[in-house]
C-alpha cells in the first residue's frame, strides 16, 4: 500500500505542477500532507516535517548566502569579462548563444555546486535570451543538463556518496568514467547546437549592435515568443543602480518553446542587462573579488569548512569590503532579497515532501519494490540495470536516499552474480543529467526563479533531453567496458 501511495503522491505532485494547477511551493507542502493523512500517519506529520526541515536547513542556509555572495559579485562586475567573452563569441546568433550557454554552464560547474552554476550562467545569458526573444526554457534546459553531467565530479556529491555507501575510493569510481562522461557532455553540446539551430530558424540572426538597440519604452514584446526579430525591451531599471533584474517573487514569467507569453509577463519587459556603467561596479577591487571567489571555491572543493559556513563568511566579507557604508549594504541585500526568499522558501517546502516521503516509509517500500521487480535473469547485467534505475530513482528521490538506501541493495544483488561494486557505483552516476531537474533539487529553483520560467515548463521541456543524455552516458560506459 505504501508503495502505491508513494508513486501516487509523486505522480499527483508532478501532474499538478506541470499542468499549472498549483504552484510548486504549494504542491510541495499540501500534497504530502494529504497523503500523510491518507496513510494514517497524520499525527506524525509534524515530526516528519521537522525532521525534513532539519535535514535541509544547511542547504537552505547555503543557498541564501550563496545568492547574496554571487549577487554581490555580479553587481560589482566580477563576471563582466566572462559575459563580454560569451557575447563576443555569440554575436547575437541564437545557435551560438545556446552553445555558449552549455559551455559556460559546464565550465562553471567545475566548482561542484549547482546553485552557483545557475546563478552565473543565467546572469550572463539571460540578457541575450530576453533581447533576442529566445525561448528561456532552452536556456534552463541546456544549463541544467550540462550541470547534471558535470555534477558527477568527485567533489560534486553523487560520486562521494556512492564511494561512501559502497566503501570504495572515489577516484576509482570517477576516473574510469571520464570517457563516458565526456560523451555525455558532447551530447549536451550537440543538443545545444540542434536547439540553437531551431532557435535561429525561428528568429533569424541579428548583429550584436542590432540586438542591443533599445526600443521606445512603450513598445512591449512577449517573453520567448513570436517569430519576429528586433530589440525587445524598455529602458531598464529605475534609479541610479542599473542592474540585472532577477525578480523571482512571481511564479509567472514562464516561457514555452516558442509560444507567446501571458500578458502578465509583459511586466518583466522593462529589462536591462548588465549595465557596464552601473554604479555598483568596483573595478579597483576586481582582483580582490576574484581572489576571494577563488579562495572560496578552493575551500569548498577541499572541504575546509561546511559550505554554508563558507558562503556565510564570504557574503559578509564581500559586502563589507565592496560596500563599506551601511545604506549600500542594505541596498544590496534588498536587491537580492526576492531570490533569497523564493529559493529558501522552496527548499523548506521541499523539506515537507522529503520528510513525509521518508518518514512514512514510502521511499523504502518503493525502492524495495523496484529492486524486487528486477528478474533474476538480469543479475549478470546489474550494472546496466543500476544505470537504468538511476534515472527514475534519482529523479523521484534525493541523492542521499538513492545512494545510501538503494545502491547498497543493488550492489549486493550484483555481487551475487559476480558484478563488481565498482561497476555498480559507476553505473549509478548515469542518471545525474536527469537528477538536476528533479523537483527535490533545491538548485533547480534558483535556475527557474532567476530565469523567470515556470517549473512545469522547464520539466516538460528538459526531461526528455536529460533522459537522452543520461542514456548516452550509460551506453558509452557499456561500450567502453567501464560498467
């Protein structure tokens, strides 16, 4: 019964958010609460939620201060050279822009943190997508899939979890997987190229100067929609501080793959990109900020301190040095408050979902059912089975639940048929391209929030391409004899 209710709860949640009948934050709270009562454990709902919140509180703290830190770094111009380099490469060509999105996301993903990757990628690419009226779900889909492949780095999380769960060395898992992961990344670049050609066909090409020409303020455009070309938006932000607007307080602003946006989305069209003359720039502190960011990322990779503590210290130091006056510090915090509230609220809402899913025993029963459904004849091929199972299981479960709850069972079943735990561990990484778009991954809400894309739109567009990328990684691993 718990197995059926577990799958029913997940299916209900996905249907409601993909059909836009409920917002993700409401669905993450109300659906598990109702199912908790349905299984007869309503009295324990409070305990499950508190446990879930306790487990995700460090993640929420990390995201809160990471948003403030990287928001400040964007404000002061740390990433402007990267943006200029991408702009120079893209030349306002939709195909180059989509490929540039994939390349940038892959490079930034080297830090091992999805939220950081999405903040930098969206901040750099969002102006071009808006200006050229490109589909924003293309940006979020490509960025999430590229980050998912790169998320398998030893310091990214899944590899370390697999190594810990099976008592293996992380390097023995990851290093042989490099050729397969390279094929997965190549698949992302090919996907970006194909999607870029589709956008180029829909929109045509502009020169960069044409793309950046501002139209009269009264003229509005639809987000990600239409087949017309030309400039897009009004006169930018108000006041003396022109900056990239990252308002995520509204759940609207989602884009399809080419359809006209809702009229409500036109409120976002007073868009202005990263103004090279914005008052928050700190060119004299560029190398300090670059050194601080490099030190922060190095400390993250070396695990010198917990990541939430590192970002807390980094945000405080960045604010103090770049904006020594209190009014300026308050202004910077206020500028990024919408993102902080939206993302942290989503994380704590997800804590209700994961808390109920785990506390009621649904996850355990679902995992046991899936593993038990594997025919004995597939025993010698447990590595392939593990790779295939990693797609749905890491999408519907947290990485902790999969790697610490399911993977040891799969490894034990494989060992009975002579399959090495190393092969099982490597195969378990195949589903990470899909995992990064899971509703249980907090970083994805940073991505869709900053890009002003509905989570349901992102899911509908991205899942099929992420599955394809994961299958490429799995097939490459089999062909190269890695698993």
